[in-house]
C-alpha cells in the first residue's frame, strides 16, 4: 500500500473514484495501484503529483537522498 498517496488523497478529501476520474482509469484499477497490487505508470505518477500539488518524492519515495527523475522540477511552486 502506498501510505503517502492514501494520506494525500484523504487530506484532499478525495475518494478513490475521484482520483481515478482525474487519471482516466477505472476505480478498480486505481484501487489496485494505490494498494500496491499494480504499479502506476510514469505518466500517472506525474499526474498524481500535480493533483496533490507535491513532488514525486513526496508521494512515492522515502527520503530526499533518493534519486530524482531527470527533467522534473522538485519545487512545490
């Protein structure tokens, strides 16, 4: 389970179905991805960071030392 994503979703008062619509995937597909059964695509990960106004590190990685994906801005602005 992606606990960070779960927390971000709940803090933004969104249901899984709400986020699924924003990603253009089914609720069932989103559920499996949030639970860690399936993986998000790189495009979906970027969309999620935009939806929650945060970085990929904020949602998917533990620490600041982790590798960044080249070409992506880490700032919140």
